[in-house]
C-alpha cells in the first residue's frame, strides 16, 4: 500500500497525509462504525479526484468518500482501509444562475452556507437536515438526505439536475443537463443520488432552487399520547393540507427541547406535533386556522406561533437529537435503530411498537422526527460503559428495524444504509432487487474499490 504514496503525493501534494493522528480523525462518522484508513487525501479539483481513482483502481486500493463525516450509518467509515477522500476542500459555489433557478456547486459546499449565499436572491435549496450547518452537499446527495421541510418540498433527489461524477476507473461523466426536464435515457442522476459513494465520486452538482416563501407560521398541537398525535397528522393530510414541516416531539423530546433553550415558553402538557405552514400572509393564516380546527377533536390544545418565538423553537429543534444526554449525563445517545420509516397510516402502530420494545427492555427512548414523511427518529440512550446496556440496545434497535419492515416500511428514511443497516437491505428490497443493485455495482466498479463493505457489497 505504501508503494502508491509517492504517486498520490505527485497528484495532490501536501494534501495527502499518512500521519497516524490524521488517520485516526478520519476513522468514522457519527455512528458506531469505524475503520482504519492508510491515507487521507483532500483533493482540490475534479482532475485530482479522477487521477486518484485511476491510480487506486489500478492498484486495488479502496477509496471511501467523505464530506463532513456527520453521517449516521458508517457511510464514510473506511472499513476496508485504503484512502479516505475528503471532498470538503472542493467547496466553491461555481455559478448562481437565478434566471434558470439553479446553482452549480462543488461537493464540499456546506448546505447552510449555500442558503446564506442564496438568501439575497430570494431563493433557497430546500432539503434541510438537522445537520445542515455542518454537512456537505456531496454527502447529502450521496445519502439522499432530507429534513424538516421535505414533507412539502421533497428530498435531495428532487433537486438534482446534473451531476459530474468521477468513476472508479477515473473517467468523468455528466449524468444530466441544466434543464428542468429531460426524457433522455436511463436516469443516471437518480442512480447516483443515494449511492453512498459506492458507484462514483460526485465532483460537481447542478441544483434546482425554490423561491423563498413570503412568510411562515407554526402550529403547536399537544396530545395525550404520541399515537393519537399521529392520527391527527393523518387527518390533516387527508383534508388536502400540506404543511411545510410536520414534526413529532414526544414528551421526553419536549423536556430536552426546553433544556436546549431555557427561554422557550412551552408550558403545555403532552406529546407535540409541530406543523409549519408557509406561503403568503393570507394563505398561511387560512392553513393554520384549518389545522387547529382539524386537530381540535383529538388535541389537548393548539396554538399558532410566529416571529422570534418560532425562530427559537426551530433552533432548539435542530439541536434536540444530539442533546438528549442533558437529561442524564451518565447516558449517551447511540444512533442505532434511529431512522425508520413507514407508510403514514402505520405510524400509530409503529409508535406503539417502539414504546413496547423500549419499555420491555427498560431503555429510555425519545421519539421525534419528520412524522409527515412517515419518518420516526428513535433516540435510545444508555450508559456506554455498561456492556449489558449495549446488548439491550442492539436488541432493541434490531426489533425497531424489524417492526418497520413488518409494517411495509424502511430501515432508513434519510440516514442511509452504510454498514450499520446493511444486513437489512436484501430483506427490505427482496433478493432479486438486491441482485439487480449488485449487478449495477459490478458494472460501474468491477474491482470493488469504491466504499467497499457498505450496502452489503464486499
Ligand atoms: C445532529 C445530526 C442531525 C442530522 N439530521 C439529519 C436530518 O435531519 N436529515 C438527514 O437526512 N440526515 C441527518 N443527519 C445525517 C447526516 O448529517 C446526513 O446524512 C448528511 O447528508 C451527511 O453529509 P456529510 O457531508 O456529513 O457526509 P458524510 O457523513 O461525510 O458521508 C455520507 C455518505 O456520503 C458519501 N459521500 C460524501 N461525499 C461524497 C461525494 N462527493 N461523492 C460520493 N459520495 C460521497 C460518503 O462516502 C458516505 O457514504 C444528521 C446528522 C447529525 C449528526
């Protein structure tokens, strides 16, 4: 392996590192999956990425792409060693083309930075994961990330018009055009969206933009039980209303939310649904009033919030998933079984099953997430020095994944498969569909150098 170091340095100079401390820093993401890279490389251009891939392909060296390392499934963890290719240095906004409502970016651009640049033009890139202040556009595309507002605006895949991708053998292709519609051949763009660095390295992306809404309002509705809250969500959608966000925060999550911001005046009891509506002043007023009416028969109470109170609630909501140990400093949140999704109708059942699983094992579980998308985040938290607690947690996470599959759902709505959920993929897709995926992998990466060990591929 050390044989190629000289050639890597010829391509990327000082941006190649074999230092033990740097390699240690690149061993994983925010999940429990770790590897041991031999080299870390921070390329600055498509040309460098292409040359690195050609060299690694010729020498059978694994290459694992990395954005900001905020993933929750071990996607950027180099579990078979080799090279970690850190794209965070490729962070230029290449072109803002407002007339065509699109922007071209390099993969290392941070999602929130992009939106700050777009704000003066009155446009935004809607997918907004809780990690948007840290995560890269490349990582978001590779995971098909979503977030709070995808219930109305859709996930990353709805916003990609064209990708520049460096393939395993170093060839560079474009998957689309700068047009809003195209009906020309296989949809290669969507093939790479969600491919988690297993098919190619994204080196540029043309993204579609949306106009910023004139106004936003929140409706906070409180319910005796989380499963009753989810019934109210189903009623709102059945009435033809599409909120711009629809989040569940159960009682435990609400207490953490208040710890995140002690100024938040949420004194109501119960499990909360946070609906957001956006649009014009008149349309948001009307939608907010309708949501309050629809929730009335099921809710303990509802109220409409705007202005600085709304901003404070959103800021705390973004922190809540990572802040749970404020409830008990002896315990740490472990991201396992945290991202299941089911058809909306099955959400009340999923919530009850999760409660039963955690209750039986006596593991505290906070339930929150993008309920409008049918996506429930379960935050299990344990004393990580206690092996028995680990065993219970792994068992609970497995049961939660299986509950989602049993209800016709998915083991990951947005965080991806990586290694953490790889064993469930053949079961979720079915053996034949999984083998089609495998054939695609072999066609594009016959030597298996791209992110090996992930998604069930060696
Ligand atoms: C506190 C917190 C909150 C979160 N909230 C959300 C949320 O609300 N919604 C959501 O969807 N996710 C969420 N996530 C998960 C995570 O932030 C997202 O999946 C994010 O898109 C990952 O981006 P990243 O730049 O950190 O990618 P990384 O973790 O570095 O990599 C993710 C995957 O993308 C691949 N990859 C990265 N760059 C490229 C590239 N240029 N070409 C090809 N493959 C590449 C990697 O190999 C890996 O498989 C959250 C994470 C945290 C820690």
